[in-house]
């Protein structure tokens, strides 16, 4: 609602309405005395959302104006709640001293608080970044920039797409990864995106052009220059975002020192499906953080380390050299427990330097914060010395460009007392010797206090009133208090100030004079201290880039020591990262299942996958046997290795992996209007389009959401396609026992199974993966374990036996082998030799007639193919 006709309102209300009209999409916090007040519709919203009482102030045309308010000194508490609900709030404060104002106090909007720019660390999650994002998608190029204004971390991503749907998927994946609280986006693009997190606040932007020149740091300017050369679309998006920050925050951005272009070609890519399925940040069922990989890994001492760990898990490395650099450091700490312990102890005292940096930049840092900064810098110096003293090459390299911040440490140490306050009042927090004038004032105050004590003593003696007291309060100032019973002994030169029930209060000329001296010195010392502190704050700004760099180094060191501790606690080993595309894990374990299992011991399992004869493992075995756990464990071990952590195994050789794909379980997206089967097929589509020979593919049941033959055919064709076309290392768990014989037909496919034991009570799970296959699903046995009525179980068993008997009578006929036509080069002799070898390997004694028949039939198909081909040769 725009309030055109202001005249019917009081002058103050007119001031409110004019301001509100300039910020129509924000709630307006309007400073009145000690409160921020909201009026009209804003008041109704705030009262509902914040659960505060709705009152009224004045009237327009006989209707009351709704009003509610929050005390200004705790406003952030309410702002935190409002931004969490997606609101934007314009803060309209008094910009002149009300005592000096003529007429209405001047008020202006000093800041607009938005979900993506709220920075009060008391209300931010310590281990999560809070990003604001801007997105552009123009002519097949998509650019996203993410800024955490509370820490100054700034990233850009840009990609070119031939297929628009792919672009949309990519954009959504990035949004899910960074989880921004606010997004600036063009309406056309907005329409095409689906947001999983409905709490994201959306700012629709019709035009990303900016006219205004921004005031940014020199470092950022250089970084922007480079970005513009390589990614002009990211550049313009980033400039637009900073412009938005500058418009809303109305302050400088000196803590933003660089923008980092994220190159997905250098990372192991994990899409949103993989992150969810592998429970990297939250569990699948309840969405808890406990039980996730992040939760197991996060042994960090600092919030900076915890946040960086999130980033590392989201962006595993691909370059073996970079991975090994991280592993080297972890190994070094792992091998020296005393050193590790020293470092961890030092890290405990570290303050969140990154979140402090925004306060330094915007000038909102408190004296207490600066003391914390100084102490953290001292700790960082101590860490640097420890690393240097170790003389180890990795440590020397790590500290080689550690910035020197001794000047700043000295500056703060020499200026502020150690228990400096959060709020600046007249309490002395500047050290003696910093400012001569201040020292004199402090002297006068100390002198004044002593003078008062002496006066009290003197007056007691003079009047003989034993309980005479000199007191102070804000309204009366200093006064002499005498109880009523002593009223007669009060001398003439006492001048009455106030009469209370049991006592009388007086002043003397002498006392009044001293009062103005003491109070004057209080005011003066307050303003002197403020200006000394302002000076100190400004000088601190010069050190921002060094502080940011130190913060980054501390966060890294924190993760390394966290990884080393983790490796000790759970018995992890250093993985060998090697290029030969062989994945070999000895006695691997699932990091989260292992960590959460209190009673049952985790059974370790081996894995071997290569690019030739053991590329795809088809895993059969009953439900609950441990197939999913096993497959996830392999993927998780690969991720751990790629972020530079040790892994839960006794030995691991891990090749560089470009992407991990998962298709696991029933992940319905019914709210998105898709059935389980559709979701499943979309996941399979992504795999077939994007997997390469360097990918790891995890498939837990494919084709279960449709008719048996459709599902089986898709699963079958998919295995063939991966084996022939993609050649990705693949783990494929299935209940389609019909797929088992494929191992004889498809080179690279092997059968694995999870061992079980059958006894008179049913089956028990051994959790051991072995070569071979299980030709039973044991579904009914598992149903029995789950406690289904025995009569139902008995009937299911009868039906099962009947169906099985019927099936045995049928002879399965297999489709011809999948071949890539253009690849088909026959070598007659070699083909025949291979077929004969396979024939010789058939074990007639131990297998069923049906299995023998299937194998012979396969061989027959192969022979026919070679014959056909030879005939065309003639
Ligand atoms: P499946 O996929 O075969 O149905 P799961 O992988 O879901 O079976 O495993 C079932 C349960 O067995 C899991 O909840 C896990 O706690 C336990 N489990 C799986 N693998 C192991 C193992 N190697 N050692 C110990 N417990 C295991």
C-alpha cells in the first residue's frame, strides 16, 4: 500500500510513511526512543511472526493504527527470527542526537537486513556458511555466484550447456550444494527451477545491469579482473550481487578479498542425488546430521574448520598431487601424537576470525572482539612456531607464507586492557599511557572518588551522624543521605534535595562542584576512549587480508588434525592414490555404520574393481544381508580418499574418480509430481548420459518400480551398456537372479554375493561379501524375521514352491548379445578358442541342469555370431 496523502497524519507518522513507501517490500523497523516500532500491516505481521503484543498508536479516520515494537538493544534477536522466515527488514534509525534535534528527529534507513546478509554471529549456525546467490543463464551459459557476507568467502561457477535441461539440473545441484538463504534471479529462469528448500528468499531481478561504481578492495578488483577475462558472465553476476550488498548494507565490503572460480573439472563431482543417497550431510530417513559422514568426520576444534570441512566434502579433489599434499599433512600429524595433541590444544582457543572479519570491515567490532582477535593471532603465531620447530618439510611449506601480524598484536595489546567490554561506556578500557589527556581524566576520576570517601568521613565526624552516606544515582547525581532519626543533627549548609519515607537527601555547594568535575570527566573520557578505539578499529582494517589468510590456514590445519585424530580413533589408513584405474580395498568398512554400531561388530569386506575383467560387480543376496551398506562403503571410502582423509580399511588403492553416481532405493519425489519409477529412470538417464570410464556407479536395484519383465530388461540392458559403452566401475545390487548368468557373457562382469547361513531357525547374516552368487532371495525368511504372522509366511512358502516348480519346466531363451556394431572386429581363431575355453570350464557335476543349459545356449549364440560374421566375410 502506498500512502499518497500524508497530510492527515502527524508529522512523525508522515516521516514513517514516506520511509515505508521507499521500502515497500520490507518490514520497517522505525526507531522511537528505546524501541523499534512497526505500524499498520507490518505490525500485524511482526506481532504474528514474533509473538509480540499488538497495540495501537493514534488514529486515522477513526481507525486505530496497529503498532508493535521490540527493544532496540535486542533487535537482532527479532531480526534473526524474521530473516529465518524469509522477511527483509529495513532498519530506520535516528541519525541525529534527539537532544539536539529541532522538531522531529532525523531518521534514515541505515541498513536493510535480508536473509542472505544477516551477519550477527550469535544467531548464525557456527558450522554452516550463509550464502547469498545470484544466477544468470544467457544463451546456453549459466553462471552462479555465492557470497557468504558474514565471512567474505566468494565463489563463482560457470558452465556452457547444449542441453537446457542439463543446465537447469546443474543450477539446481549447485543451489542444493551451497544452500543459499537468498537468491537474486531473473523471473524467466525462476519459473524453470524447482526449489527444494522453500525457505529460500527470492529477489526477482529483471535487469542485471549496474551503473554505479562499486567501492571494493584492491585485492578483489584484481580477482575480478581475472574473472572477467575467463568468465564474463560470472563477472557481471558477481558485480550485480556486490551492488545489491552495497545498496542494502550501506557499508563497505573490505573483508571480501577475492572471488574463487570453482572448476568442476578439478573435482570429483557429486550431484545432489549422490550426496543424499550417501548421507554425506544428513541421514536418509530422518534427515539428522548425526549419522552422516560430516558428523563422523567433524572432529574440528574451530567453527572455521567445521565450515571448511563442509566445503571439502562438497568439493572433493581429483588431482592426485593435491590429494597427496593433504594426505602428507594428515600422515605427519598421525605419526606424531604429541605434536597432534599440542596443535589440537592450541586450536581450542581459536576464535572465529572469518566471522570477525565482517565486523572489522563494517566497523561493528567491539573492544572485547579485538582482544579475542589479538589472542587468536597470538595462538596462530604459536602454531606457526610449533610447525617451524618441527622442521618437517610439510610444516615448513605450510607456514612458508604465513602472514606476520605482530604489529597488529602489539597495537591491540598496547591499547586495550585484557578484559575489555563488549559495549563502550565510560568504564575505562584503554590502557594507561596510550593518551595523556585520558590519563589525566582518569586521574581526576580516581582523585574524585577518593575525595568523596574523605568527604563522607569528614562529614560524619563534623555532624556526629554515624550512618551518613554519600551516594549517587542518575537522576539526583551525588547526594548525602541521612536517616530521619538523625534529621536534627543536620547542619545548616546542607541543602535539601529529596525526602523519602525513612531518610532525607542533601547536597552541599562543595559536593555539587565536585560532581560536575567527576561527571564532566566521565563524559570526556567516554568520548576520548571512543575516538581512540575508532582509530584502532580503522588501523585493524589494514590487516584484513592477512587476517583472512590466517583464518584459512587455521581452518585447514584444524581439518588435518581432525582427520589425524579420526584415523587414530577408528583405525583408518592412508589410501594410495594411483592413476591405473584399479580400485582395491582390503577390509573396508562403512564409516558411519561402524561408528554407530554399539554392540554388533562391523564385518570388513574387500573390493576389487578394474577396467578390464572385473569392472562391474553384480551383487546378489537376501534383503538385509548388507548389500547397500557394502556399496555405499566403497563410494564413501573413495570420497574420503578424494578429500584427503585416511579411510576405514586395512589397505586402499584408489584411482582418481571424476564422478560418483548413485541410484539407491525408493527415492520418491511425489511432491514434485514424479513416481518412484520415473525418479529412478531419470537417475539412470543421468548415468548413461554422463558417466565415463573414470566414474564410480552405484546401482541398488534398478527396474523394481515397474513390471518384472520391463524392469529386468532395463537392468539387463543397462549392465550391457555400462560394460560396452561406458566402462565405468560399477557395483550393481539386484534381486533379478536372471542376471547372474550374464557374467559368462559379458566380459568385465563378475558375480558377488553376501554370505548367509541357513539353519533350522531360518537364515543368519554373515555380512561377508564373496565371489559367487546367491540363487535365492530369502525374501520370505526376512519377512519371517520381521514378525509377519506365521500362517501368512507358511502360505507364502507354499506359493513360492509352486511358482518355482512351474518355472523349472520352462526353458529360458536368451536374447542375442549386445554389440557395438562399429566396434565389432572378429578374430575367428581367437573367438573359437575363447568359446572352447568357456565350454571346458562348465562344471557339469556341481550345477543344476538349468544352469548348464543356459551356459550351453550362450555358447551356441556366440558360435552363431562368429559363423554369421565369417559368412559375410566370404
Ligand atoms: P541390504 O541392502 O542387503 O538389504 P543393508 O546394507 O541395508 O542390507 O544392511 C542391513 C543392516 O545390516 C544394516 O542396517 C547394517 O546395520 C547391517 N550391516 C550391513 N553390513 C554390515 C557389516 N559389514 N557388518 C555389520 N553390520 C552390517
